[in-house]
C-alpha cells in the first residue's frame, strides 16, 4: 500500500514537471528525423511531444517514436508547390545545375508559404493545439521558411530554431569569416588571404541577399488574417527567427570546424545517431557471410529519382569489388555481390562489425551516423551542404569524395579501392569517433538539457544583444563605412596639405630666383 502511494506521488510530481512540446519540421524526411532525435530524448524524460505536419506528408520519421502527430490540410495548389520543389531539386541535381540558382528562393518560399497557410487555416487542428497549451515549439530554421514562426506566435509559445546549418544573420552569432567558410564555398577553415577576403564578401553578401529575398517573397498577411488574429502578424518574419530562445545546429567541432558561439547557440551534431539494433534475419545473413566486409551505399531518396544509366554505372563499379555491397534502391534485388533493398536500416547496418565503408551523398544525418560508428566514408555530393561536407571529410582525412554524375566507372572504382586500402583513413575515423563518444552527454541529451533549461528559466539571460541588431550593425558595415569615410577625409586633407606645401615651395623658389638684367 505504501509503495502504491509513493508511486502515485512520483507520478504526480513527474506530470507537473512535464511540458507539452510542439515540433514543426518542413516537409522533408531528413529534417523531420533531426527533430525526432530530440523528441525521443524529451519523451524519455516525461515530456509530451507533438508534431504539426501536413496530412499528406508521408514519412517514416515518426516510426518507433512516441511523438503524437497532428495533421493539417493543404490545398491542392499548396501541395503542388511541394511536388514542384521536389521535381526542381531532382532536375537540378541530375541536370548538372546548382541549387544556388535564382529559382531556388522562389521554389522554397512558395512551399513554405503554402505550408504556413495550411497550418494556420486548419481551424480544428489549431484549436487542438491551443487546448494543449504548448510550452515550447521546435521550428525548422530552413532558409526562406521564416513564416513557420507565425505558428508559435499564434500559440503564444516560445520557440527553438533547429537546422543543419543556421546562418549568422538569423541567429545573431558573430561572423567568423576568417576561420569558418560559407557552406557554398569550397574552402576549408585554413584559408589564404584571397580566400578569406572572398569568403567574407560571400558571407556578408549572402546574409544581405537573404534579408532582401525575405522582403521580396513576402507572406500574404492579409490572407492569413482571415484565419487568425491580426496581432500575431505584427512582427516582420525576418525578425521572428531572431526571437528564438535557443538555436540548435546539427553540427560538431570534431569533423567540422570549431567556432565561437553564444550561450543560446548549441552545436548538437549527430541528432539521429544511436547504438545499432539487430538486423532482420536475411539482412544479417548477407552482412555476416561477407568475408571481405560490406560496403554500405545510400544516397537518401536521390538515387530513386536518378536516371537509369547512373544506377547501371554504379552497379558495374560495385560488381568489381571484393566486398559485398548493400544498397538502398527502389526494389529488392540481388546482383551477385550487390544487394539492393527498398528499406535500409542505415544506422543499424553502419553499426554492424562487418561494415568497412560507407558511400553516401553525405547529408548531415548519414554523415554523422557513419562518423558515430567509425566507418570511413566516401562522399558523393549532390546538393546543398553535401559539397561542404565532402570537403571536410577529405580535410580531416576520414574518407574521400567522388563525383558519381560526371566520373566514369573506372575513376569511381579507383577511389573506392584506394579508400578501402588506406589504413590511415580507418585510423583517423576511429579516433574521431572515439572523441565523439567520450563527450559527457549525447547530442540528444545536450539539446534536451538546453530545452529544459529555457522551460524553467526562460531564455532572456542567454540572448546576445546582436539578436536585436540590424544586419548592417551586426556585420559592422556601419563601422567599416565610418572608418572608410574618416580614412578618406584624412587622406584628402593630407593630400591638400602636401599639395599646398609643394605649391608654396614652388612659388617661393620662383619669387627668390634673381632676374637677369637686360644689357
């Protein structure tokens, strides 16, 4: 009886400390997985986590989690923007283009605005959220998606920004362009003077362009006012992200680059990492029977949408290896030593003792899972920050990179064989993985600790003043302009003085020169 009373008392205490936490990912499987990594840790601590996503968002990211999904409906036109964006990415990646094109901002902005309209026009779903009295909200800080922050504003909830990369202009972080290269630039942290100069111009230029584009691709406030009170839209959406109580970036100092951070900015790289689980029987048999080890190949959803010739080229490469190869593809087939599977438990096969190499497009989640299990990696960058990750992998000598779109089969095969035979790469990756595991808290625990801290104390004491600054003040362009102006004035005054002195000396010489008398 006494034990039952004690148990009830503990449950009451736990329930009073439990928080209702909302997560709002953009409609991307990998972004959703990052947030679910944090959510699982929060649920483990007794909190209740809810996800607010479109009903049509079909993803496995919530499988095995205790996250309660609340769906909202989007218009056919709105969901069409999602399909349009996916098609644009695929065509750009395999058409030899770049996502840094002029079309990207409009495509991602149209998608985000459609998601926001659906989220704020679904009255039944909003009422359900309001009834939960959300304590804090995790928002996807994807560039050009700032309208998502109107949702926690409407719910009167503080919010946390979560992303693979969070830009200084959004977070108020100091610009560190002398040691931290921009994602889109192929530099390491060890830059020469010309590289630092170009990196600084590009970083400040990107921040200014994002500010301009957010103003250009404006949220249709009048349309949103039809659904929710007008007061919730008083703040400019470019300022909303700066009001975050925390910024959680899926990055790390070990295989990326160190950088100075403010107290409200945490680097929690490896949000999807965890110990491996047992594999299905057939897959375990394939992995265990490989005498020379197994190469794991996964390009996310990209290979499924790739031209058929690319799969055939890669298949030819893998069939010339002495190792078995297990590959994520859109069908379950066996091609000799190559096995393709529709569903690949990536983290679990990477944790298998027979895995010797990971070939990936190097999205952040896959990169950290390979790093977590100490598996050398070959990056095949296809889009966005994957090119930057490939550079870091080579810089830290934990793997290689290959251009699977433009290289021929022989070139790709040579890169794979060279990486497999390089003992120093295996050693470097094992050491980096050991350092990662030596941390006192996991990435998920660090994120949850910070969230619980701001739930208890708020986040005002963590915020830097830079979060309230304009972009011009934050980048110190006003200071540099003033220095340039003062220097110009001083040089001009100096020039006038020198010119005046020379004029005086020259005139005096002319006046003191004796004139010759005429005979």
